[in-house]
């Protein structure tokens, strides 16, 4: 058996994802040959070149006459922008992009010339930490991605996302965007690399689709492989697991995109699948599998208990070129646990399909040691939903006892047992930043959220962390069902009145996942007309709310929040450092207090 595991675009090019390294380690430990390829970082390195950028601009310019002709057909003097079709508006905005590029030829040439140097800066251990060079490098990279995306507008790729605001998660739209080259910015890249895969004669090719940003790119490559190889094509990953019910209704999906799909946790089922293919036995012997039976019907097998962390091998990065990533030092994702020990937040379905699974601390320490010794990694991101206070304390003590010189950050809940003693020992053990699930400043909203923490003590806990020299990053959201303008402003003021302890924040607009607890009793939250079928391949629900902030109010609050942030933070440089991994490295390099007071070089 020759096996290949693929991680497709789009995922952050700043660090590797943990999924293929864990799957590969389990197969290799059980005696199977497996290669791994991170096509996401390969894609970024393919498009972030002067040659690709020039070709993208030429491709966009070639569309100019077509755009003008189609705009003329629909244009009527006196019409407002809303009077025109979606296609007209897309064409008009794309034509505007062409005019802007043509009007800024000197600037575009500077971007093209500076791009190779920008990529060197973000990988250089000295230049990366020069704030002026850092900002210039990432500005050029972001501008390059914006220009490259223009010929596929309104689709857009950035360093942290790939999205298309007009794409609907329906089967018809999926087929359209996967097979139409004019809509799909990944197609040419895939066609160029398919021969490097078909020539290896793989028996099984596994594709991980962990997020919505990988959905169309991942399925596009799956379809190309299915039509160009004899390998068994399997798809798995967190996102795919969330639409298991939908997949069972579409037999053609398994004819076009995959021979099988693994749902939920994949280590054990993938090993079973490889053994099954190796022994030429029936697919019904594989757990957590969806496939077409001999009669053309979709069959789903039962799941079995997942592989326990204490039984799993250490993640294996062999096959990843760590120098490819756009960072001077790798920040490695790592698990101390999987799933959530609270599991009662009404809005959250992050841990859907996961069984709470805790890693023995001695095993965790050995894992960190091997990743440091074998791959030179000393910076880690714990991707647990949250690490409990007792585990955090014991883990930190073991790190200190082992003499490990590492830096790390993690997610946490604002729980009262995260005391001064716990946070101080964690800081000594290398904890530099905590990502807190703060959500809202409104007590009523937090009671609906059912976070299970003392709402009145959250500020005190963040202050304790700040006093321990730990950087506080708070996740907050707006637009929770029934949230009023006054309640949204409570969140704004909660942050702005405490910028000394809210060192940074990440804000989002609330969306309801298909597997969130709120869906069980939507009336309690003022939700009406809940629909799971409007976009069946989406991981989110669509709904209406009896009382809610309208779009204009939401925009007003967002703008006000940004304005207050710029005015009230000692320094807003963290907003421009932008990405968690880059911010984390700056904190590790200079310390939290220095980063808090850094001045923007522009």
C-alpha cells in the first residue's frame, strides 16, 4: 500500500496543521507507508511570485472588453446601483479594479519588485522583528493576494481565509465552482501538480477538509484526482463531519468527488480503511465511513470509540518542509486534550463530533521534547477548546521539572480556579498569551450563552493574568439573537474601559452552527424560521430573529468600536500585527509590556 495524505488550500501559510501529522503518525506506526503534502502552503508559494502576479494582472486586463460590453447591455442612465443585477454589480466592481491597477502602474511595479524581498523578511529571524520591515512585508504580501484575487472577484484569498460572498453551499453551486476554471483560482495550480501525484501510483489518497475555506479547493482537487488516478479517494476532516447528514442524500457526490468519506475523528477509521484496501475486504468493515454500495445507494457505517490520546503516536511532520511557511519560527499546533470539558455553551459547536479525550501529561511532555529535538520547534499553540486549571498547573510544573525551554499559548475559560498561583507557574513554564472566550459584556446575553462561569469575576481573572505578565486576547461577538444596541455597547465599553487588561481582541458577527445547542429550543432565543436546507452543504443554520440589531446598527457599532479602540489603546500596533501567530512571536521576543506600548512606524 502506498498512501498519500493531502491538506488542501486554504489554510494559514504561517504554520502547519496538526491533522495530517497525526494521521500520518498513526499509519506509519502501524507499518504503512504514507507521504504527506501541505498543498495550502505549496499554493501560496506558487502564487506569491512576481511571475504569477504579472500573469494575474494580464489575465484581469484581458477581461476588460468583455466586462465593458456586458455593462453596456444593462446600463440605463438614471438607475441606482441597487436597480442592477448581481452580475452587473460584480462586473462593474471588477472593471473598477482594472482601472485602479492601470492608474497605479508605478505602485504595482514596486509591489512586484519588492515581493521576493517581502517573503525573505517574514522568514528572517532578525528582519521579522523589525516592526517597520514587518509591516512593509506583510502589506506587500496582502496587496499581492488582493490583486491575484481580482480576476476571480468576488472570490478572495487572504493569508487567513478564502471566501466568495455570492457562493451558496448548494450542490449545484458546488459543481459549478469546482469545475468552472473561470471561477476557480486553484484549478491551474492543481492541473500542474496532478502529474506529480499520478506518477507515484498511490493506492489511497486522503484529503482533509477542516474548514469552509477548504471546501471548494479541497473538492476541486478531489474531483481531479478521482478522474485521473486509480487510487481510492477518501475525504475527511472537521468540516465534512458537520455535513454528514447532507452527504447521505447525494449519491452523485461519491461518483464525482470521493470513493468514501470518514466522519468525525479520523485516526482509527483511516487505519481501518487502509487495512481494508490492503486486504481487498469490504468497506462495511470500516467504522465511521460513508460510501456507495453495489446498488448505488449511500451507506454509512457506525462509529466506534476514537483512538485515545494516550494510545496515539507523536505527530510526525516528516514530509513537511518547515522552511516553506511564512514565519521565521514555526508555531506548532498541539493537543493536551480534544473536545470540551464543559460542553454546555448554547452557541458553540466547535467540538462537534469529538469525544472529550485528555492526554497524559508525561506523554505530552515527551511529545514536546521530540518535536523540539527532531524538528527544532520551541513555540507551540495549544489548540484545545480550553485547558482546565488543574491540568494547566500540573502541565506547567512538569514543563519546569523537565527543563523545557519553550513558549506557548492556549485557549481558556474565565474560571475562578485560574488563580494567581496557577497563572504564575504557567507563565514561568512559557505561557505568554491566553485566548479567552469572553463573548459579551452583557449579563443577560451571557446567561443565554450558559458559559458556566461567574460573569462578575471575569475582569478580575483577566487582571490576574495581566499581572502575571500574560497577554490577554479576548474573543467577543456581536449579533447574538435578541441582543440590543445597549447590550452590544456594554461589550464595547467593557473592553474600552479596561484596555489595560484586554490587551487585544478578536471580534466577529454571531453565526449559528447546525450542531449548536440553541437549535434544540430556538424560540427561547427569539429565533424563527430556522432552516437547515437553504444551503445544505453549509455548516451553519439560516434563521430569522424576532428582535435583533439591523445591519445598519451593526455597522455603526463596529465602526464606533474601532474608533474607540484606536483612541483608547496605549498602542494599537497589535491590530496591525494582525495574526495570532505573529503577535505571539512578538510577545515572546519583546515581552507583553513592550508590545503593549509599541508605536506604529507609519
